[in-house]
C-alpha cells in the first residue's frame, strides 16, 4: 500500500496547521493511502552546519533528534506533506532546520516521490511561505501536488480554521489529487519505467574556466 508522511512543523500539535494536515490525512486514508503524522515543531531541532559528514555517514551527523529517525520513513513513502505556520512571512525556523537536514543528508533518490506543502496563518504571508516549502520538492525531482486554490488555511486558532470552509475544501481536494497522482505514477512506472535523470553537469564556476 502507498504511504504518505505528513510533517507538522507547528509547535502546537492541535493548532491551525494540524487542522489542515488532518483534513488532508483523512482524505488520503479515505482514498486507500496509508498515512503517518510526525510532529516536529515542538522539538529541539538544530539547523544544518554544512559539515558534509552525511556524505560519509549516509545520515546526518546530529543523531539526537527526529531527522535521522524520519529519513527511512521518507525513503519508504510514496509522498510527503509538509505543513508550517507562517512566522514573519516565512515557514517557522524549526521546520526549515528539519527540512534542510532531512533533504540534504539523505542519500536516497527522491525522484518522482510526490510532495505537497500546506501553510496556515492568521492573515498574510501564506503564499511566500508556500513558495519556500515547494522548493524542497522542485530541487529534488518531486512532482508537486496542487489543489483548487493555494494549499492554505486561515485562522488564529484551530476553531477558526474549522470555520475556513474553503481552506478545508482545498485540503480535501489536495488529498484527492495526491492520491490520484501517487497511483498514476505507480501505474506509469510499471508500464514505462520512470524518466531517467541526467546527472553529468555541475556548474560552480570555481575559476571561470570550462
């Protein structure tokens, strides 16, 4: 059975972001997709220090938080949903630290895994945060799941989000689209194989010469 990880980057396990993710989760499960919700926003997660030890170890050098624990689950999953509240027009810092290390330190291919971002805010900053989160997918050859509006909910409390009927509708449509895309990719992989990524070039311009 296909499985999707849902990552809650909010420090509030029952807050606004959780309400949005739970709506996606319920929809995925109704479509026959297994899910697991992982709470990271209330954990002490440090940022990447660019030591590059993960290239030797096959995992992040910091082994005392959820990053290395989540990595094998991410590898086994068909898709991932990352959810964050908006802090000063951006995803919150704990979530960004977690994602930087999770995506960079994992040696397995994320090619054609399905990704979706979900954001919540009281009023503004959703689209800017949505853009930041989607870049983890687009640099990793992961198809990005869309919905009938940007994947966002509004509210100051979880109760407010439950009143955001269009936002919750967007989450349900996101879940349906994600389930469809996961099945479609699995069918295409079986019939044709996945597209082969080209990896030969790495442009860094260290000395200005070819």
